[in-house]
């Protein structure tokens, strides 16, 4: 089955890579299941692209069943692409590129290698008796990077059944071999992609998106893969993928596919398609430097473009640049992205307006209340309060004594960017002469400052809407409040 292939020098060489050998075996086994006693009839004079990242070679009236785009050969596209007969593709990234070229693509996703347990039942039997704890399977171009690995490394150029059996008998499969992880997925063996040093992310993301896991994290190295563990199980309609097999190429009655939904671009705009083509670091950089500022401007302006762009931006993040979630971002950008993923235009608009506005805590009111001092404070932060602990903290001036009063927040209050609260401080605890007042929200500690009523309008914030405030306040032992500046005088 290790066939010859034309190489770049004009000669011919053995394929010697198990991922490339899976396609012929899967097709052969599909035909054997239909007519196990007969030799398969000769293929019609049309090429079939099944399994693999081979669509840069397709054209004319070729047939596609589960193959995908590699990400290396995105330009130029064959002019004959619109005539390609697509029955299924590996994932939506490939579907988008083909649809953009005028190809009619059905919404049937998945790599045919996922059908291996149906075609080779012995694989499932092997998976019940694992012998290797962690198996590293690199892309064949990455092999040199794993010569000193502490776990067993499987050469993907070994005989096909040796590779399949070794993967099946492992407890955890990691590496940059696309088909090692696909085979592990098909058998329920925990697996995790590790970023390749030689391959772009396109084909990995295409497969993950096609199996319902568009935001699955690709580990940077083996250590991180161990930390993350196996990714979630694939979610793919394997019956639909099997039904899409082009039986008609061998003269068998074709399966009725009139009910199959056509893949639609939906709300995807030109910018989205360009990001798909760019892939990797270029797509992430363009998203952060072009797309996110565009979204920010649109939602702050209050025009109709803002709400329309929010779901598109959310799809960009989950489907095209999920790796942006792993990048070191400033807190405001991180919060804007997290809010965008919630697809709530109003929340995104508020997050955009708050971006760059400094956190602040202000005194709203202070008055004696029997044996207590009542402090009303308002605080605003660059992101929602969420699950953060909130306290009003008084620290004695001249000593280490601290009085902390917790603030209880529930439901809607924790979905806001501001806190308005009253706390009662017993006068018996204010035995020192004077105290600094702070509000703690999570890791933030904000000195409470004196402010005018106009500065307390926190419900409709705009960027930098708080003018300079007065000095931090001091609470005295008799319950009165004064500016620190006045206290020093």
C-alpha cells in the first residue's frame, strides 16, 4: 500500500507517511464492506480526494470526500475549482475557502479516518489493552525536535498497521501529527495537539472546528500537553460522513443526498475570509490591530454596525483566531474579548467605553448612625466584579490595625462594572485617631477619594469620564470624615 508519488525533483518516491496512506486504505475498506466477496470495480476516470490535506491538487471534475486544505498551499487556486464535486470536507475552514471560490459545499464535516473503528474493528480491541502511557507522534517534518524526548516517540513513517496499533495501545497521544490525533479521537484515546515547528495551524484548526471543538487549545509543547490533558471528544455526524461516500464512482447506486444542507457563509464578511486564509500569527495580529479596534469604535458610536459586528467578532475569535485567548493581553483587551464571546452588544459597548478608564473609589456620603459610622462608597473597575471578593478596608494611621467590612453582592450586582454600597463601622473599632479608607475588589485596592455628585454617575460610563478627584479621605475616631490634605494641615 506504500505507493509511489511524484516528488519535487521530477522523480518518484515512496509515500512513507502513515497519514498519507490512510486514504487508500479507508476507501478500500469502504468498498469491501459493500461487496466483501468481490474485487472492487475499476474507478471511473475521475480522481477521488479522500483523507489528507490534498485539495491544492484538485481540479476539473475531481471528487472530494473528507479531504481538506493544508494551509501551506492557499494561493493560487486552480481555476477549475468551481467544477470540483464535493461530497464532504474535513472542516469549516476548508468549506469557507472553497465556497469563496464558487464551489458548492455540503455541510458535512469530518475526516474519514474517524471511521476507522467501523472499518478495522481490531483497532478497538487493541485500544482495550494499552501498553504506552504517553506516546509522542510528531509530524514527520518535526521528528528531529523529539530526539531527546522523555516519552516514547513514534515515527509516522513506520508501516501503517504498526503506527495504528501503537496509537491504539496508548493511554495518551500527543504531538503534531494530525492523523495520530484523529486516529486517537476515533478510538476514544485521550489526545492533544502540540504546535508544529514546520506546519501551520490551518489543518489542525480545520479538523477541530469540523468536529465541534473550534476553541480547543493546541499545546505549545509536550509539558503543556500533559498539563492540559486530553481535549474533549469529537462531535461529528459519522453516519452523514459515511453516507456521503461517492459510491457512484464505482458504479454502485448513489446515496440520496437531496436532504443534505448546503454549507452557507451566513454572516461571514470578507475580513473573516481573509483571516482564514492568513491563519496563525498573521490572523491574530490582524484581529488585535484591525478587527478589535473596528468593533470598539462601532459599539461606542452607538450606530447599527455595532450590534451587527459583535456576533461576527465572536465567530472570528472562536472559529479563526482562538489562539488569541492564549496570548498575554492587557486586562482591558482581555475583558473586551471575553465580553464579546458572550455576544451581548450592550455589555460589549460598556466594556469598550470603560477600556482605559482608571479604576476609582469615591465617597458618596458619610454620617453618624448611632454607635456606628455609615460610609457610602462607589467604586468603578475596568471589568465586571464577577466572583471577586469586595471589602471596605480601614487602616489605622500610625499603627498596623485594620478593620475590614465585607460587601455582599448578588446576581445582577456582580455583572456590573461598579459597586455602590453602604457599610456600618462600629465606633468601638475606631479606637485610633484616624483611618485611611480603601475599597478592595479582588486584587485591586482603591483609596476612597472625595468626589462631587456629578462624579458618581457610574451607570453610563464613558472613557476617562472621571475628572481629577480630591485627596483620599480619612475617617476619625469620632466618625467624621475629612480630606487627607486638611488632616495634615
